[in-house]
C-alpha cells in the first residue's frame, strides 16, 4: 500500500544506545545460511562474535545452531587470520562434508582488511578434493547495517555465486523463485509454498527456513549442518524460473539482478500482510500458471473480511508504535492502516528507501528509547521482547521480529497471506481486550456500604436498643 506520508525520516545520532533495536549483520547472515540444505555458517572473527549470535538465535528459536568460528585471537588480529580461515575450511570439509559453507566477516576481520574472496579462491585451488562443497563469501561487518542487511547480503551472495546459466530443458511444471525476507517465519514460508503449489507451480524458496527451523525433531542426536532448506542444486537452477516473487523489499535488488542477468521478470509483494497485496499475489499466480483460484483460497479471503469486520471497532482510530526491522515494520504498518489504525511512531534500524511509502506520524531511525510512552493515546507497541521489558505493563506489546525469548513458538506465528492477516488481527485485538482500560473511571458513592458494614450497623443498632 503506497500512501501519502505525514513525516520525514528522522535519524537519531546518539553516542549512547541504552535500549538497542539493531542487531549484528553477521547474526542475520547466520540465520539466512541455515535456510540452505546441509550448510554450515562460518564466522570469520573472534569467538565472542559467534557466541553472541549463537545465544541470540538459540533463545529465539529454541533450536541448536550449528555456527562455527575461526577463533581469531590477539596474534591473528595483528598478523592476519588467513591461516585460521584456511584451517577452519579444511577441517569442516574433511569432518562434515557439507553442501555449503557460508563464510561471513565480522567487525574485527573487516577492520583488519581480510580479503575473503582471495583466501577462499586459494583454498579451492589448493584443495580440489573439496570441490563438491560450495564455499560462499559474504561481508557482514558489525558497524554497517543491521540484522536485515546481513540476512539480505547472505541471500544475495549465495544466489549470485551459485546460480548457473539456464539449462533450457523442458519441465513438467513451471518454476518460480521466491525470495523471502528476514521477517518471514517458518509458518509464513510454509504458507507461500502452499499458495504456489495450489497453482501447480514449483517454488525455489530462498532461503527456506520452514524446512530447517520449523521445530522438528531430527533422527540424528547431533547435526553439524543445517537439517533442511533449499539445496545447492535448486539455487543453481534458479535461472530456469519463469518469474521471481519478492517477499520483503530488502531483496528487491536481487530480483532486479536476476532480471538483468537471465531476463526473469519479477514482482514485489511486500510482506504479504495486506489483503490487496495478497489478492495481487494470488491473481499473479493464477495468470502465470493458467489455473483458477482454488475454492479454499477464496474461503480464506472471506474469513479475512469477516475478521476485519469483527475487529474494526476495536482496532480502528487507535494509535500504535512499530519498532522492527524495515521489511517487517512496513508489513505491520500496512496491516494496521488497512483496518483504520494510526501509526504514531515507526522506529527501525536503517534508512531504507521504501520507508517513504509508509503513512506514519513519525519515522525514526534509532533505538527503542525513542518510543514515546508518555503518549496517552498509545494503545499497543509491536516489537520484540526488549521492547516488552521496557513498555509493559504500562503499554501492551505484540511480540514480533527478533528476539522474542519470552514466549514459545516464534517460528509458528503466521503473518503472511490471508491466514496470517486474520491471525495477526485477532492476536492484536485480543491483546487490546486483555489490557482494556475504561475511559470513565468507576465512581464509588460515599453512601455505599459493603456487606460487612451493613451487618456491623445492624449489630450496633441492636446493642443500642438493648441498652435502652
């Protein structure tokens, strides 16, 4: 939804961040890497860098994270860590034989001036026996960008370094590429796959967290690689697709690259959290496949319409604050605006160009300390656990984004599609109902007596009669 905006983007440049919203790009790259089959994210930096990302993701996902580290110490930081990286790559290839190793930098190795591309190229030349393991480099310094930029950089690097020229082979079913944003949960990705499958199309989902981080129990007691996701072969065959569907504007540039390189048309659908946008997606799938819209999908749309009617009087004309990464922030903004809500503040991590499409009173590039809790009209905040610790119980917080470590089932929360819109509307409406405050305070008369006071008065009157 593109509307006229009410405010300019305001950037807060503070020397001290007391309530951080931004997270390391390397953490986002680690998460994206887990959406590829039998992959190992390898963080080129100090052990503390990977320890933070690992704990952060484990708390949110409640799943083991197979993150490895090159263990740069004080000597390697000064003299160079190329040998650490080469040894780590050799060890992982020999012991685990993964399909993909995603090598990401940190602030330490970026400041050191490490040339990842050269080190990896030398390793491939010197160790041809490991040619079956794809090694992808990506730059994710801590001092540039946020978790979303690191996630997008990982997806961009994997696709650009692995995709092959079109095979031009005939296919039984047409194939589409689906580029998924950081804000999409496993349930969201599962839903878009169901939509594509309903029209008789094959989907190459990049990255596919619904197969690796959906909370399933694996047969093996321990896995050194991701337990599911999009395979390297599927990424290589992305050039055979007839269209690219972009879910999250952060990956729009990758779709443009595929268009320029392989002439694959693309279309962006934001986060798919607005009924008009989902309608456009459904009709696009129907057009390119030649199939009619399934009856169950029409039924799902009708249920969204009913949910909007049910929650309209509670959600409309109320003020909300959104504090999330840009893609997801725009998605929730479209959801709230579609039911007549007002966004008093939108706080995010980086100045993305598409923020200008959002109708909000105040758009802030900053941290959670920018939330105006003195706003008496504020009904709810949509953000993560850190915001909840700061805002509740004064203002209720609908959990979204990363990290949400004070609740279970974060990857089962559905936000995308007709089903996601309906479930999020009900979740927000129920949150407001549980925290409803009467506009007119209850008046207690001075002449009102409690039951025990009436009994006391009767006893006092009886005693006085006896005395007479």
